């Protein structure tokens, strides 16, 4: 029973928080390069709640996305940093907490350990160039960016 409760807590609370950090990384680079955000979404599917450009979707525990209005104006390097922004933020948040907590890989003492582990896992998964039912990974977008001239 403990496993099921932990899984539900991780899926419904930790995954969306990791997605929020990830999407904040993308948004950070949009703003850094003078861009404008047209959508900052947590989750997938139909819209559950919306306030200006911030959207929470029904499957709020499954990913998210940031859409920049003027992405075509970004240089290739700026686009690459935009695509890597989520991974950078996930890695930094996990790394800082890792240092503060004295993390032991694979040992789950509390939900903070789960957050750290899933954040690192999210970094790896997002760097793998693939397309899934929820969209294209940041790694694949980066590969596609450098395939084009």
C-alpha cells in the first residue's frame, strides 16, 4: 500500500512541479533573449485552467510546453539554449538539492529524494532525441535544429 500512495504523490505532485521547473527554464531563455511567451503550459490535453498565457491542462502531471511568439527571430545558438533551458533548470534544481541533502543514488528517504531522482531522470529522457505520444523531446529538437542550415 505504501508504494501505491508514494506513486500517486509522486505522479500528482512531484511530476507537475518538475515540469514547472523544466518549462520555467525554457521561459527564462525566451525572456533572456527578448522574446515573448504566447503559452506556458503544464500538462497535456484539454485546458483545465487558464490565466493570460499560463495554462494548466487536464493531464497536468504529463509534461508541458512553452511557446515563444518570435522564435524565428532567435539565432541558432539562442534556439539551442531555449531547447536546453528545461534540462538546464531541471539539472540545476536537482544538483543544488543533491548537494544540500547529501543524496545517495537509489535510496529514497523522502519525497525530496524522489524529486531529485526524477529530475535527473527527466534530464536524461529529455536529451534523448525521440518523439512520443506527448511530443518531441528537447534533444530531438536540438538535433533537428543543427540538421538544418
